[in-house]
C-alpha cells in the first residue's frame, strides 16, 4: 500500500501535468458568471482558474448546482462570462459565438437531430464547415466505425437505443476533429452496466483521437477512474485541481476530503516540526497542503484505510472504544469513539490473521506513517 | 404510496353507448342525407326519385359556381399563405427570444380574434374598409377579402405552430450552433424542418376556416366577389335543386381531402 503510494508520487501522469502548464489548450482565467441583477444576483461561478493541456482527460466534479454545466456552457459559447477570459491556445474566445469555436459538445440528452439519419447527424458538423461531400462521407464512416455503429448508419435516431444514441452523439461531436470535446454528464442516463462499458469506451476514444476531453460528472467514482486530472467544485468555486491520486490522498479542504470517499477528520493543535497534537490524545506527523503554513488549530484528515486497530495502550496510538463494526465481506469497518468523543472509522481487510474486535472493547488506533494531512480550512 | 387506481373504462358507464350514438347521429345524419340527395335524379331536394350523377354534371357546367370556386380558392390560398407566414414569424418571435415586456399582451392581441363574435369582426371590418374607401379612395377589390380573411386566419395558424415550437427541444439549436451552423442555417436545417408539421396543420386550419367563411365574407364582399359559401346561400333562397347538394358535397370532399393530407403529412413527419 505504502509502496504503491510512493510510486504514484512521480507517476507519468504528474510529469504530464508539468508539460500541461507549459502549453495549455484551454485556459480559464478568473472567470465569473453572475445570473440576474441587484438583489436577485446569483454568482454561479466565482473567479474560476483552470488550465487544461493537450490530450488531457479533465473532469469537473462537484455536487448538483455547483456550476459545472455553467462552466461548460461558457466554454462552448452558449453563454458568456460576466468577467474573465477563456483562452484557446492563448487567444481569448470568451465572446465568440459557439459556431466559431473549434469545440464540440456531447449533450446530456444527446440532442440528436430527430429528422436526420445517424449518418446525417454525424456528418452535420463537417457539412456546416463546407467540407467536400466525399470527405464527409469518408469521415462519417470512419467515425461510425470508431464508435462501432457502422451498421446503423441509415437508421433514424429515434430507432436506436439509448446507448447507441450516446455513441452517435459522441461520433457527431468528434467528426469535425475539435480541439476540445465537452461532455456534460454523458453517462448519467445509462444503466450501470452500460455506463461501465461506456467509461472504458470514452477512455479509448480519448486515447485514439488525442483530443482534450472536459468531462462533467457528479459521480466521484467515475471521476477517479477516468480522469487524468480532476477539478473539484463547490458553490461556483474550484477548490482543488489534481490527479485522482492527489485529490484522494492529499485533499486540501474539508469539502474535497468529504466529497470523495470516506474519511476521518480530527481536530488538533499545530506543533513545530510538522506535527499536530490531536485532541484525541496523541501527536502525529502531518503534512500541510502546498503553499500553506498552518498555525494554531487545524483539522487533520486520515483515510479509513490508513489506520489500523492495535491493542489498547500501544505506544503512539489513539485510545478509544469500538462503537460499531460493519462487515463488508472483503473488509470490516470499525467505528471507534476516541477520547475526545470524536468518531473514527478504520477500514480493516478481512484475513484469517486479522483479529475481530467486540463492540465496547478498548482498542488503540494506529495511524500509518505519512497518512495524516492538514487541511486548509 | 397510495394505491394506484385502475384507469376508468368510459365504455362501461351507464348511458355511454346511447349518448355516443345520439351524438354521432346528430352530427353525421344530416351530412349523409345531403350527400345522398346529391345523387338524386329528380329535381326536388327532399323527394328521392332515383340514382344519377346528373346534378354533378349541372354543377360542373355552372359558370357561377366556377367563378365562385375560383374566388374562394384565390382568397383561401392567399389568406393561408400570408396568415401562416405571419403566424410562423409571430410564434418564433414569442418563443425563441428572451422574454420581453408586453409578451403576454402580444399573445392576447394575437388570439383575441378567436374570442370576438364573428359578426362583430365582420361589422368592424366592413366599417374599416368603408372608411378607407371613403377617406382615402382605396379599394383593393378582392384584396379586401384577402386582408379580412388573413386577419381571422392568423390565430388559427398560430396555435399549432406555437404548440409545436414549445414542444421542440432548444438544445437542438445549441447542438447545431455547436456544430458550426450559424443562426440562419440552424433555422433552415433544424428549426424549420422540425416545425414543418406544425406549419402544415396551421395552414390546413387556415385554409378550411377561410374556405367556408360566411359572415365576414358576406359583409365585406363587393359585387362579383361571390365565394362558394355565398353562392350556396344565394341558391337556397330560390327553389332548391339537388345541384346544391352536389356542390356542397364537392366542398365537403375538398375539406376532407385537405384535412386528410395534412394529417398524413403530420403523421409522417412525427415518426
Ligand atoms: N440561466 C440561469 N439563471 C439563473 N441561475 C442559473 C441559470 N443557470 C444556472 N443557474 C444557477 O447556477 C447554479 C449552477 O448551475 P449549473 O447548472 O451549472 O449546476 P451543475 O453543477 O451543472 O449541477 P447539476 O449537477 O445538477 O447539473 C445553480 O444554482 C443554478 O440554479
Ligand atoms: Mg449540470
């Protein structure tokens, strides 16, 4: 576990991340969007700052109403920002109409043209760009092959299934070879199995086309498994941008830690030398987020899989009593009430060797080396 | 939650069958009788003598009938084309734009003619044309009738077009713009084709309404501007022959064919 984590510290993905900063495809600079005026004014996006690189699978993740769709609409050009710039290869396009932007969208409800066949839908973009007929025909076939829909080229869009419509929408958006592809929760209408299939399919398409994908979801699992980088949003602000690993292992804010996976928060007092004296009774080494020098009271975050139950009284462990144990087959979640009354969850792998703990039993909670991190709030 | 009630089967309600039969009889028996007597070989409308197409022959050789039919077609086609175009623009202007001040008022104004008693509109229109003829010396001849018909056709054309527009998914417009279609191309390639069934229904309705309008036409029509309904009205004030039945049947057939065609077109587009 530890080894895997250390390995990921210098994963190729993060080295890619450095390259992205050099030449972003899309650069969102201090973008704000305010709906309405006066007392009815509502800030849907608040000084959003994102750089997205060549060939990147970038995800906007956040709860309903946090502004994901609004941001996507600004990038597509269906709406204009109140303030700020949207740069495509360094050029501000924030005020260009959508039909002048080399950016295409896969809509949540697919928005296929019902009076056209599958093939006509896929060819529409190229037709509008005035490409020669032969080129369009070739490209349509190529795109339909890419999404494995060649057999249904002459069907009407009302005569194909939801998953197939999804593929057509993808092919249609990819056909004009946009610089950036926007996808607004494209999988949310599909059932579980199909969704898993399409997740793999999307990754494959992104890899094969080399187009920058900006993907919107409120499903954290989907975000973690598919993305090169994720921006976690809340209330119109971007809270943290990083790889799935970064976001999961090194959340900088309480919201991020809470939104993604299960987690423990412990309060404490910062001490010198990068350690925190927890209210629950022990001193643990904890790293602060980058560019943040904490002092006084802080919150420390520890993932449930980065702690172990040890015999009560073990040196350096937090003393507590087991308040609940939930069996999940491969692992068991122990809820421990610590000395200061806070709840702590430990996820323990079930193996023949691991001891089970009775409810009410006194135990110690040992935190893995380097697993505790200070939060910015 | 609450138990879902089985949908009520209207056919089991007491009296449903007899009510339905009475309604159908009242609606259709007179029309059937009228059609039947158009094939009467005798020359009295109410006395059956034998089957023949005689009166159709008479009708088709009647110059007055043809001139009335010609007037009717000129007026109905012109009024339909103008009213449908205006209604399409109005519907677009009232659904595909940012809500503007006076939108509700505009909607009211557009649909008011449906609520005003036709005889009131007729008198008003007549006075209007009399006024501009008297003060400005303007008389558009059959144009007067076309203008009058256009006006009362607009709300009939507007309704189905607006309904269709409101049903339409606006993300389709966004999708087209996203795929490099400038606004007018989006309109021509996406909005208009999808709106076509609504426009067809609107046009069919306008045509029928104009085709058989009596009250307004009667008041506004000048000499030599007899339309089919006016012609029939004039005929039945004289001793009636089954020629009238034949003419009415022809009229009915034209209506039925039109409605059927527009229905089929709509059905095909919907698919
Ligand atoms: N045209 C508008 N006028 C006023 N407020 C708007 C408008 N569009 C969006 N909002 C508000 O902006 C906020 C962000 O909306 P947005 O659609 O971007 O959320 P989202 O993150 O996409 O949510 P979801 O996951 O539910 O799709 C919401 O509170 C919404 O009510
Ligand atoms: Mg959304």
